[in-house]
C-alpha cells in the first residue's frame, strides 16, 4: 500500500519514491507519494515524475502526472506510455507537484470547512456535498432556500473567521474517541467503513475551543489568513430541500 505523504507533509512540493509497479496503460504505483488522489470533492494533484538518474541531464526522463486515483492502492496516471525498460520496479523517481494547483485546492478546501461549520451552526444546514476547483468551489447543504440577505450574512461571517487568522491543524484520533467527541451531524463518521480505526481530524481555531473540528483526509493551509477573503458568487436549488452555494476566494 502506497504511503500517503500528503496527509502530513501538506506543504512539500516534491518527494523521492521507489517504483513498485508500472501498468501497461501507463499508470504507476509508488511506495510513497505526495500526490493527492481525487476524493472528498478535492481534485487530484498534477505534476511530473522524473527518473532520478541525473536530474540535470538533458536526456533525463520525465512524465506529466495527469490524474491520481485511490483504489486498492494509489495509482498515478502518466501522460503517454513510459518505456518499461527505463521506468521499472525498484527505480528511484522524483515527484514534483504542480504547486499552484495544489495550493489552490488547499485554500478552497479550508474555506469549505469554514463555510460548512458556519452553515451548520447558524442555519442548522449540514453539508451534503462539495466540489473544489483551482479558481472556484461549490457546496451543497440541507436547507430550503437562502435569500440574498442570508448570503450576505454568511459571507460576512466566514470572512470574519478568515480575518481572525485562525490556526489550522490535522492529526489522527482513535475512532472510538472521535465518535464520542465529534459532532455526528458534522463529521458523518457512520459513513466510514468499520475497518478504519484511526480518523484523521482537521481542526480550525484554538485548541481549547476550536471553531471547527471534523474528520477529513484532504489537504489544507495552516491558517485561515491564507484564504485572503471569500466571495459568494451565487446560489441555486440542488434538489428538494437542498441549496447549492457557489463561492470564490480572493487572491492571496
């Protein structure tokens, strides 16, 4: 099973790894990776994988990473079909993330947490889904309809948390402890397989009284101040009793 470096080393832009498998369709399995696989509304990381024989050489082999998916392990989809005699099990490679893309996803995922926490607290509207992009995002929640004055109040409240420059932390917690301490409506731990006994927690705010504390395997920034500011760009009905809020972040 590939070691997911992205769960702890969120800010690392490159990493070294060993090739475990190269599939005929161009997918690559490494012993460890910093590339985030698509999931939880967060898109997969992109970047490059380079054969670590001489990174300064003109003929050094490098392949773009165009998709990353987690199944039984983590698969890296490379552009084109790599030559198996060059990129083979046991080879050492260097992975380099498209940092602008990754950092944008980190900012938007953190903003989604702030927005979800406020919607639950102020409107009793639990998040039911979300999708992040590099330049925008959307969030679905259980609520009949937000009026324009609601959206203005929501935007102001989230921006207040951004201006507070709250710290963001992540750590693992025993599942039994998580189930006894966390808000079931916010975290939905019941949706996780019973085989998962250690839960990764993302916490925003002071440790003694966090603003938000939820189970999440995504990547995030280390402070809400990095979000710069949030603008709600619109709303629409996403189904019976479901609202969709679209938003974007100001440039950091």
